[in-house]
C-alpha cells in the first residue's frame, strides 16, 4: 500500500524539488498517510516543511492556529473546507504549497454525520492557484478508504504541480 502511494508522492516531490518549492500537509481521515507517502522519498526534507493530523476541533485549532470562529460555517468533507484548511496551513508554514484532506473513513459514525467513504481534498499554491476534488467510495471499509483518499490527494497534488510547473 505505502509503496504505491509513495511512487505517486515521489512524482510530486520531484516536481517540488525541481522548482525549489515547499509543501505543508493537513491529514484528516487519511491519518498521516499523505505525509508518510511524501516523506518516503529520500531527500524529502528539501520540500516537506511539516504537517499535522487533524482529527478533532481542538486539534484543528492547534495545528492550523486559526482565529476563533474563522472556520465556522464550513462542513467536513466539503471542498471549500479542505481549501480553507490548506490556505491556513500554507500561511502557518510559509510554504509554497499546501494540501488538506477532510472526510470520514468509516467503521464508525462520523460526529457530524458525514457518510463513510466521503472525503474532500484541497491544494493551494502560489499566485492563488487552487484545486480540489471530492471523493466518494460508497464503502465503509476504513483502511481501503484511507488508501483511496490518500491516492486521490497525491494524484491531485501531482497533477496540480505538473500543470503549474515553474509557478
């Protein structure tokens, strides 16, 4: 599983390194797999600044350092929420790029009623670049969903970086 994800992440990492750019990561229901995939590449310290797994509202405040109430009105597993988290993470780390994932992996009920197998991913970059995707697996298989969400996140990141090479 990690080998397949790391291969996609290596393509993104190679693009980041080639353009001397950096990234910060917000893992949600992926539980750190986005970060782990990026960090599997030798020399990842050249582009990976840091990240965090956000799993609770308290954790979100601690990792993102956002002003109280600034994320009120957003809903988990929505693209606008993933983009808002990515913007905050990019600012917090002063990185060129940031990626955020938010969703419900399954196996138990989500506290906000998000259906299992639902995720949203947002990527933000320089010059106002933003890309997002919503993933729905229609599955309650927690591990398979974590892998699917991570794969979708890494593909979105790689493809966004490739489309904006040199930005």
